[in-house]
């Protein structure tokens, strides 16, 4: 039997094992913790959720992964997606769907319709981000809150719909142009999380070649591609997985003991309409 056939067979065994509930849950929890970008973002979202209230609009909601986190704090949760773009992502095959679609120009709501507008890792996928920000400001009530997260350092993803990266100064200026005032900015990890995330992405996708396993676990389902295919090497997992766990743990520790705040994975901003 060839080495390629052995690798294919081993990967098939792993994919079959992941269909067993306890194995899938354990593997997913481990993968989420190792995925610094995802786990740190979820921590931020959980911390931000109690600030939401009333009617919430999730702009670029995908398959609405954050709805369970925000539901306890809002009276209504509405997710909207750009119809043609969503149709081209793997998220469109999932069981959870957006509540509404729009054509990418005007959001189909009256002015001042929502108490909270949420936009998580969407702005970088928008070729004309300012009109979208203006639309989010338009449908936000005068006393409402915009919660927006956008990446500062991230690999190419959801290609070809990946256009920009953002600094906190750029986000402040853009919100200001839309008539909003940024009241607070959170960074998502710093230098060590950036390095750790890039190293772990390289180990997972270029060394071990576990793109298929990631999708099998329900990760990266929004992407039609994870970049250039790399050969699957399931035999490397006993070496790669402990290394990734050590890198993720070390990055979290170093972020605290030797921070460098000029680097981060993403920024989350909170903004409101300007007084008066």
C-alpha cells in the first residue's frame, strides 16, 4: 500500500471517529482553545453581550453562531446577510440560516429600528465598508449601541471576499464619518497571540493538512476554501497537536507577562451616535 493511500485511510478513520458525539465534542473544545483567534474572540463576545439590549441586528450574521450568547440580553435577534456572497460560502449549507437577505446596498429597515447593531468580522469582507457603516448607523436608534469587531492581523480567508485590515484609529475615523462616536476599544490578544495563532495555523494546515478535519468539527464552515491544498499527514498529529497546545498556552501566558499592545489579532469597538 502506498504512503498516500495509508494517509487517506488514516484520515478517513479520524473523520469517522469525529462523528461519534463525545469524540467530536472533545476534539472541538480542544480545537477551539488552540485556535487563539476564535477562542479570544468568543471571550470578547461573551464579555460584550451584557451590553446589548432591545432589538438586535446582526449584520453579516453567517449561520448566526453568536445568537445564543446575546439572546438572554435582547428582546429580538435578527440576522441579515448579503445574499449573493452568503450563497458562495460553506455556511450556506448549514442548518442555521439568516433571517433576511439584502443586496449589499441599503439595509431593508426604517431609520432608528434597532437598539443594538452587531457586526463581527464582517467589515474586512466588504469592498465598500463606509456605505455599510453608514447603513448600520442609520438603522441604529439615537441611544443605541454598535458592537463591531474587525481584524488587524489575520491570514487570507473567505477568498476572494477578503479586502481590508483595520487599526483602531481607522475604525474611530470611519465611525466618526458615519456619525458615531467610539466610546471604547478592546484588543484581542497582543503580540504573542498573533505569533501563536500564525504558528498554529501553519502547523494545522500546512504541516498536518487537517483542513477536512476542521470542517468535520464544524470549524471554518464559512469558507469555501482554506487556501492552497496541502497533503494530509494524519501521522503527524501526535507531534503537531501537543505542539499547538503548548504554543496556545504559552501565547496566553506571554500576553500577560510580556505584553506588546502594538500587535493584536482584532479590535472590537463600541460606538454610539454623537450627542446632539
